[in-house]
């Protein structure tokens, strides 16, 4: 059984990812840590509670950092709605957030059971960076670390065109995380925005999922409406992009990956145009040991099937 600690900023595709991971038989999510990102922390925390309550999962939710380390980043309310869940106005009826601060909870759990957990980050890396500053030995205690973030050849999805949202939202935090993981000798498994585009989900398939009729598929339909019904987000596209579910597919079934490359990855924190870019030393010019395993290809059908399984 793979035991997961999930750091997230729900977020429509974060919600979809939680549907997927909680449906997988060999996986158990033991804590959700929220971070400000797609929308503010009050929304992302409330949304995490709404999601676990809606799908009847007994997963504790811990609130983490509300803003980026140094400079405030852009949010992504345009994509996810002002409430972060597609302006669905869903609220938890009774679930409450835990009193402990998320980075503290992460350190506590990892320290109590070293090498027991897969850490998954599908939002800005602020909580993880802070936890690393509080406990630099954190990488040694984590079994696997999977990050949704970056655009490995500079084809991002933010106003800084080379940067992907999760990294651009807090480049200093991402810098701390990539640097620290590199020092530990362990690899971050990186699922980037360009892979998300390569493995977009055909709209015909998504349409069928909307009609499954289960409580989970209805929840998916309610929160994801913007991803398929809003012309400004869908025009000219034939596929739905689902970054966080793609990362969770790699988490729950690593054998679906057919091509990955280990490379040294840096995060640009300055730059006139490139703040928040993930810069990859593709040709090992720096002679540095890799700090990331970049997921380049995977079995698309398995990804789609895992997504569908989460909606039944
Ligand atoms: C990432 O940014 C967020 O908007 C999504 O939730 C995902 O984690 C994609 O770039
Ligand atoms: Ca996210």
C-alpha cells in the first residue's frame, strides 16, 4: 500500500486528482496539506474539506502557507473560478480543518515514520520549501517525491510564457525545493505542463465521463464545468488538460511511465522574461548530478482509465 501526503491548492484539477487517488486500491492518502495558489488559502482549504466530505473520505486536512515566500504570485481564478471549484459554491457541511500548521504536520509525520510516505505536490511549493528550512533532513525521510510543475522546454502556461503556474506562483520556494532535493541525492519525479498538453484528454471521452451518473462523476461535472463549457478556456482545443491527475497517475501507477530522463533542473528566480522557468541541463553541461526524473512519455490509455476509475 502506497501511503501519500498530498500538498495541494484545490483547484479544479486538484479536485480531479483527489478523485483519482482516493479510488485507487493500493493507495492511501493520509493527509492533505493546503497552500495558497490557484486561489487564496481560505478557498483552497475550504475546497479540500468540501472534496473529502463529498467523496466520504476520512482524510485530515491541514492548512499551510497563504502566500509565496517573497513576492505575491498571480492566482488562477480565471481558470478555476473565484472560489477555486469552478464557482460551484460548494461548501463543506461539517468537516473542519486540523489545528496543526501543514509544514509542521509534514515534518512530524515524516519524522515519526521515515521512508514511509510518498510526498506529492500539485500546487506551489511554498509549504515544502518552508518544511525544508525547518527540517533540512526532510528529503532523507521521504520515500518518493512527485511534483506537478515546470515546463521543461520553456512552453509554460502563465504570463511569463516560459513558466508553468505552480513554479511561477512561488519561484523562490521552488528554488529551495529543487536545490535541497539535489543536495540529498534523491530525485524529484517531475510531471510538467508540456506532458500535460501531450496527454490531454479528448473531449469525447470527458463528455462520456460526465454522464456516468455516480456521485463522483456528478461532483466531477459540477466542479469541472469551466474546463469543458467555457468557450474562452476550450475554444480551439480538442482536449481537456488535466495536470494534477496526470501527476497522480504517475504516483499511483509508476509503471505507466514509458520514458523518463534524469536531469539537473534549476529554477529561475530573476530574469527579465524567465522568472519561474524551470531550466533543464539537457546536455549535462554543468556536470551536476541530476535532481529530477522528468516524465516524458507514458501510457495514455492507462492514464485515462485511472481518471475514469476515479469517477465511478
Ligand atoms: C498547475 O497549475 C494549477 O493551476 C493547476 O492546479 C496545476 O497544479 C498546472 O500548471
Ligand atoms: Ca494544483
